[in-house]
């Protein structure tokens, strides 16, 4: 007899395992649509979260841009005789001194610095959109490839059923000399090939599941289903340069970079403006008969001095040249993007036509050929090798159709990536 406590622990463990199994089964049966996957990637991806924190750090650092430098305080002696010197009068004993100094920055410089730091955060925000567009394209690619793999799996299962049927039929006819032994072996070989392809397809589906788990920041063991009825991306009207300038995050990032350099240029231009400082010194004579004295000084920098103005003048010239170079790069990027979108749009339309030809012409014709050959074989007017050849032609056409469908999906993904959709 088991102790009561041991029985209770064993029962609790079994209940926990059952609950975990039920949760895993629920996850495996859950269907993730493409929109759900993209939404989860956008909110859960660790690299995007990391970049968000970096952007917030830049914005937080800009909050202290208008701060002043800390004041400087000091204490020491003033006109104190060296040891061993003869002091004729008490007033020559020197003084004890305290001092405080504060730099007063130019308010215009602080404001310009704040705007420049905020512009760096704006660049990172656009960089976040560039990364999000890349991860969105990766998620779509994996999702569409999974869709095609599911379709291939359905074709392979149908092929497996057909080959099992033909193999069974040929074995039944063999004792009556209505089928050859070579035909049986050929059918068995084809059946083995189909089973190998099914195993490979299942493995590739698991790999796509793992890839999406990584993009969505889900546990590696998470299993789910997908919506295989997802539609191919539609061809949209060719956008002009102005529209691409608004939709493309990489172009917007370049615009923000140019703006940041312009603000840095303005900040550098502020080096012409003077800065101020104030210094207060209090001196306490060691001779009590002497009065306490102080020094109050106001200071101002002279940045227009020839030996100090060369640096910011050179920096201003360099930044202007950098801005001109980035403006040329932006024009080139927009031209490349527009030509790329036009080329992909043409490729998408061509591939769509090829896929439709497979759906409406090639596969129906080969299916009728296979069905006709199979009917002749069932009526003993044809041989099994001819049926296998007809089936292989249909199977190859179906696989080629799915390969073209996958290419159509991927072209659509790249097309949407260029359009930032």
C-alpha cells in the first residue's frame, strides 16, 4: 500500500501533466492569421523592443540639454608669505580666500543643442520603422512559404493515396497476369519517394514554425496552424516619387538625418556667440585690523578671435558638403525605389499570369489525361507504367505550380516591402 501523501502527490502530478497537455493541444490547434503574426512581431520582437528603449534613452538625454554646468568652489590663501620670511607688519601676513565660479551658457546654444539631440531620436524612430519593415517582410516570407508547404503536403498525401491504390490494384491483378512484377516494384519505389517527400515537407513546416516563433518572441516549442486561404498581394498603382518619399521609411530616415545635420550645423554656428561666466572671491585678512575684501568678476568669451574661429568655420563647411551629398543620395534612393517598384510590379503581373495558366489550363489538362489513363487501366486496356507516367506528369505540374505560387508570394512580399505595406 502506498502512503496517502505519496498518492496525493502522484495524483497532483498527473493532473498537472494533463493540464499542460491540454494547453499544448490548444496551442497546436490555434490558427494564426497573417495579420496576427505581423501584429505580434511588431509588438513582441526583442530587437524592436531594444531599439525602442534606445530611442527613449536619446529622448531622455535631450531633457538635460538646457542644464548649466555645475558651479566651482574653492578655498586657499592669498599673498601668504613663504615660511621663513620676515614679516614686518601684521598686514603682510596674507589672507585666507574662498571662491565660487559659475559658467553661464548662451541660452540660444542650449536650445539649439536640445533640438539637435531630439533630431537624433527622430532618426532612431525612423530606423525602427526600417527594422519593422524588414521583420514584417521576413514574417510574410516564412508565412507564405508555410502556406505553400501545406499545399504541397496535400498534393503529396493525394499522391500517396493514389500510389497505394495503384499498388494494391496491381498486386491483385498480378496472379491473373494482368500486371507485371516490374510495374509493382516501380509503384513501390514511387510510393517510397512520396513518403520521403512528405517527411521532408513536415520538417520544413516545423522550421517555418520555429522561424515565426523567433520573430514573434514565442517559446520554441509553440505550435500553431496557419490560414492557408491567404491571398496573394495585389498589384497597386505605381506610386510617384512624392508618394514614395512619404511611405518609405529609409527615405524618411535620410530626411531626418539631413535635418539633424542641419540642426547640428546651426549648433556649430552658435559657436560664434559668446558665453559668459561670473567669479566671486572673498578674502579674509589674517590681520584683524585689515578689512575683509572681495573680488567680483564677470567674464565673456571672444569666439571671433582668428585663432579660435578656424575650427567651427571648417566644421560648418564640412557639414554643408555632407548635406549636399545626402541630398544627392536621397534623389538616387528615390529613383532606385521607383524603378524597383515598377520592375517588381511587372514581375508580379507576369508571375500571376503563369500561375493562372497552371490553374486553368495545364493542371486540368494533365488531370484529365491521368484520369483517362487510369480508367483505361481499370478496364484492362492500358498498362500500369502508363498510369504512373501520367500521374508523374500531373504531380510534377502540381509541384511546379506550387513553386511558381511560392515565387508569386515572395515577389509580392518584396513588392510590399518596397511600398512599406
